[in-house]
C-alpha cells in the first residue's frame, strides 16, 4: 500500500495541531547483524499509561507512523515507531517496497530477529512498570502477527488491515498476549476467509482474541489520501484499539 502525497500533506497539518504538541520525539539507533536501524521514540508529558510499539507499512517508517506515535504520546502512552528495513534501505516506489517486504517474508528468522531486537532496544528507553503492546498497519499488521507467533513478551497485539495468513509450520502456541484484528470486509489482500482461519487458529491455541470488521472497507482504510481511506472505519478501528488498551493495560 503506497502512501500518497495528499495523505502526507494532510497528515503533516494534523500533526502541527495542539493535540499532538506534547510529544518529544527522538531517534533511537540500533543494529541487527551489522545492519543499522533507527526507530522514532516519543514519551508523554504525563505519567505513562503503557508502551506501544508501532510497525510500519511496506513503504518503511515515515510520517504516518511517527504521527501515530505522537498521537499515542498525547494520550499518555510511551510510543515507538519501529524500523524493520534499515536506514540504508532505498524506498522510492512499489518495487523497492516489494523487495524489502519480500526479503522478510522469505526469511522469517531475520524477520523475527529485527522485531525482537527493535523491541529490546526501545524497551531500554522506558520504565519497566507498564504494560507493552504492538500494533501495525498493512505490512505492519502482518509483522505484528509474526511477533505474536514468535512469542515476543508483550501484553497484546493489534493488526490494522494487515496480512492475516499464517506461514506453513507456524502457529500461535507461543503467543503471550491477546490479539485484536481490525479489518475491512472488502479487503482484497486478505479476505474474510483468511480472517476466519486466523480466528480459528487463535481459538485452537486458547489465545484471547477479538475482531472488528468494517463493512465495505478496503485494504488501507486508515490511511488518509489513499484510495481506500474510510473515515468511519478509521475512527471505529481506533476506538476499538483504545478499548483494547484500556482493557489490557
């Protein structure tokens, strides 16, 4: 899913509003197997309600995820927008995005190593007395489910219009926290059959789980400026996420 220019412009204006002025974002550098990465970390100005790790879409860490991190900081959460591609990754268009995501889908060990190292590096910047969650959008949603299957020690996992398929040989037996799936019924990338299959797997593994389906919403329904943007679905999904945080924090 490509973030289009109109989205970037409109989101930039939104982030300049007082609602997001509380964030004090900074970069966090770390490495995985000799490759350099840089996350975006922002803390609230009030006592923390919890930690949220955000995994980016297929076009890499950019203003969308940083905006979501600032949004969460304004709501009282410590937030980290993770980097899974590395600071040297060339991300100029769909071919580049497919190359980066395809490499991780093809090497699940590397995929998991990047997720685990990023969470470990970012966790060191915060206190240890609050619960921690992971969320992701599109590719980031698929990455969040990968983290759940990998057994990352987190208190919950939320996929926004993510890829829902489970690779052969994987399952949710090691998942440490509840899973919430926020999905559009008209998503051409992961259909309703894929959602049903995922929920069956979570039920079989006795993992607390839930799903909210937004009728008619397509793949990237939270991304303003994209052809799939759906304001009602975006608002509904964010409210469901807020309820999930409140219930599990």
